[in-house]
C-alpha cells in the first residue's frame, strides 16, 4: 500500500504513518526492561557523530556568518574519542545516519519515504527516491553551499549538527522509549527525525515506544530525565522541560516522577525577529538537569554543590556574588532580582505519584537533601569544599564554577565503577576518583562550548 503526500498531511504527519506499513509498537519484541536505571553496563547506545564536512547553515540561525568560531576538525576528533571509549567499554553504537538510511531503504517501496520527504524536505530533489540520509543531514557535498541562477547562495538543507546531543531527542525508561518534544525550532527538527527512524528503521525495530511527547503535545527534553530505578524518575523542569511533564510521565509510565526545578518559563529557545528572550549565562548553567547533576553509580551522584541544598538556598556562592555585584553596579537590580529568585528555587522537588500523577511538594529539602536522605553518596563538582566562608567562596568561583562551565557535572557511566568525562576538569575528576570511580576522559573543548557533555552525547537504548 502506498501513501500519497495528501494522505500523509491529512493524516497528521509522521504520527499517522504506522497505518501505512509501519511496525506496530505492540508487535515489537522486548525481553525485560531495556533500561532500569541511568547506571549499569551500557549495551547499546544511539549517537550522532560530528563530521568536519557537516553543513553549518540553517534557516533559523541568527548568525550573519555561520559558526565562525567553530572548529569542525577538532569537534570530529573529540566526538570520535568519545565513541572509542564507548566501544572499549563494550557498547554497541548505532549512528543516527545509519538508522535513517536503513529507514529509507525499508520505506522506499511503500511510498512512506517519498511522502515524508515531500512533506518535510521538498527542496532536496524533484525525485524523493534520490534523497539519501546523507543529503538530509547536510552531508551531501553536492547539496551544500550551492549557487542560484543569479550567482548567490541558495539554501536547501538545514544543519543537523545539534543532533549530536542524542539524549535530548529521546530517553529510555524501564517502560520503553519516550520520544521528546522541544520548544526550540532547531531541536524540533531532531524530534521529527528521531520519530521517523524509531518507527521505521530495522536497526531500531526492537525498541519499545512508551510515549511520544510530540503526539501528546507537551514539552520535554531528554537531558532533563534521570532514570533512578525501575519505579523512579528525576525530571528537571522550568528551563527546557515543561512542569506539566511530571504528571504526564507519572501517569503514562506508571513511575514516581520527582520534578526538579532548574529554571522558570519561558523555555529557552531560538528567538524570533523582534522578540526578546533571556539567554542569561545563569540559565545556560542549568540548561538541563544533567548539566549540573548526574548519576555515577548505585546511590551515588555527582552534583554542583550548594544550589541543590535547602540550607544554601540564599547563601550559595552564586547568590553571594550577585548580591555583591549589584551593589557595586556590575549588574542591573532587576536582573539580579530575577537571578536570585531563580537560584532560590533551583533544586526544589515535587513528587507525581505513579499512575495517578497526583502532585505532592517535597517540603524542606531540595534534590541533594532528598538523595542524602535516601542514602546517596554525593560527589561535589569541583571537589571538597574548604573550611571557612572566604576559602569556600574563593574555591567555588575559581575552581568549581569554571569546571561547571566546562560541563564537569555532565558525565555518563558506561561500565559499573567507571564514568566517561571531559578532560580539563581536574578537581572534579580527582573527587570522583577519591570516591572510588575510574574516570575515562577525552578532550571536549569544541563540544562543551555548546553547553553539553558526555551524558548529552549518548542515548542509551539498553543497559545490563
């Protein structure tokens, strides 16, 4: 059975394609939960490697000249170093490009590929059957930086380099995969791409889909999700993920969901012409939950100190810096007030009960307080805190904060007892090692500049 473009669009897009030859989710074979926590041996992981030849232009970019400060050769080498570490740990890597090409091959005969291309990428060729995964992802040199009849640049394909943050487009839970839905137009294209390959790629046919946030109509990104165990999920909200995600995930997954406040709406995204959006460094510092908190072992977490503890809601080093800076005219009062309010709320918890989604505020404790009450060991980003206010403040501003900006809190476990982290954060690495972990590192200067780390660069599909 073939599907036409008219049928495709009237049926509601990719979500309706299952009726035209897709693999029914109920028919997907699955033996046991694919992931029961965010730690354990990584068996299979989805990645999107950076290539130096990737296209860098986009219709929604605000740059006059595309990515002039970006070094694609270094980025390719750094991402390859991560992939090498993952393979050395025994993980099977599935590339987005390979999965997309396999989905293309599987849907050419029944017209699904043609309808999808005609609907979403109509400028990539008069014959959709000639369109490859390489062309869609901006890797076909014949379709990059082309000139029109007047000798000027003719834009055909948007860059997909941000797809390297595969964690954000979907995340695996004990109940199956959650396909994410971003408020960002750029990241929204990735959600569309991932939905297609998970529905139609033979390489991913065994992945159970538990929830599609695009179909459900709520905003969630995978960097905000931490699978604690088979019954519990931590979800960062307020910055890239909507607070309403907690109740929906609790109801649909049958898991207790603890939302962790890390920002306040409106959600971060590319701005539209004439629109002002707050892209403050503070909000980028807490872009996702995994930017400042990751699980590194059973009941063991790596966390940015102070901000996730109730005792430091108002006297954490960032708040102290802001209050001092505004008094000395280094900051506007209104900006300082917003920042202090944001910091005060970061880490506060709300529990949404499994099944019902009923909300319950967790009073008197923030995320790290809660984890400690559950018997967790907490390793501080930046290492041990020196005694005394002056020494502690200086250590945070001169050691912890710079390492946090280099994504020191953002690590991923590939094997029990081992984590993968960026080079260049010696204090945090030493603290993890002192707490009994082996830390495998790779250079990440070009990658951390995009506000993501090893946790963001990996989308676990199965763990043991």
